[in-house]
């Protein structure tokens, strides 16, 4: 098998790429990176010195590819499947890239800030940064609510890279910063993302690790069950 994905089953950015791989039935081998283990962390830094996950190794091409959006574009280019995640039409492609950036930067990142603040050493939390992250999520939710009033997926009728980014970002964000009761379009979009078979498969792989999720106490109980 040519492709190895170095990732962690709980990590939202890893989920984004797993969704892309599952959507197209792309064969790959998953290797778990444990940044808490010095050996595993050192090996990962060797692959990609900034230490972020996921990273893809393509043995056939003899190269390492990092950054989720680039990685999904690489998969489409080199290992295409039935689901075209980066649309062909230039205007839709631009829209897809914009909303991919949006979900990464204004949903996934602030969500991650809130989650990781909980596991900082005692007295070293960042309340100012957390307030900023909460405010960013509030703004992002309002924008998604408006957008999803007229769309099935983030850029229209087709599932794209932007939805790969949205699914894990909104899954965890909805736990740490719940949607407003009136945000029905956002809620329904989230439901559609969770019902997507690729996302169901990602959740099934993450489920055994939910017990170590820092906001485990805020996670709806049904996520711990097989049919979630
Ligand atoms: N911009 C990066 C973000 C990747 C990222 O932040 N991954 C998280 C896991 S969800 C990570 O590696 N965290 C470990 C760390 O920051 O030490 C991408 O799209 O690949």
C-alpha cells in the first residue's frame, strides 16, 4: 500500500482527511501518532518539524505531504475517486477553498483553543484567549446559519473539501460552544454532516478515545453509543 496517514483517531484535523479518504474509498494505512510518547513525537517531528497532524507519506512518490487542505488536493490529483472534493468550475472552486479556510480558521482553531486550554497546567490557562475563541465561534455560527439557509452543503448541492473541514470542526465545536436554539440551519447542517457515512466511520474510529476528550463531561451521551 502506497499511502500511510500519520494521525490520531481523536484529532479533528485528522478527521478532515479521513473523511476525504473514506469518501473516495482510497486505500491507505493509518499509523497512530502519540505526541505524549517521546519516541512517537520525535519520529513525527522528523516527518514534519512543526509537529502537526495529520501527515501523509506516499511511498510510491517518495514524499511527505502536510496540511490538510493541500493533502486533500494531493489525493484528488494523484489518487482520484468518484467524489470530486475540489470542484472543477473556477468560481465554485474558489468558494470551496474560502469555506475550507473558514471552517479551519474560524471554527476548528478556536474550538481547539478551548479544548486544549482545559489540559494546560494548573494556573496557566488563558481566559483572555478563551473569550476571543468563544467570540470567534459565535460570529462563525451566525455566518454559517445564514449561509446554510439556502444550501445543502457548504458550497451548494455537492459535498466538497469545505464539508470535510466543517464536519469535525462543528462536531467538537458544538460540544464546547453549543449552537443557539434558533440556529436551525446550522443545526440541520451539522446533522447532515454527522449522517454522512464517511463521518459516521470517523466517529466510530474516534469513539474508543472519547473518554480522554478534555470536554468528555459535555459530550452528549449518545455519541458514546454505536448508532450515534
Ligand atoms: N493547519 C493544520 C492544522 C493541523 C493541527 O492543528 N492538527 C492538530 C491535531 S487536530 C495537532 O497536530 N495538534 C498537535 C499540536 O498542536 O501539538 C492542517 O490543516 O493540517
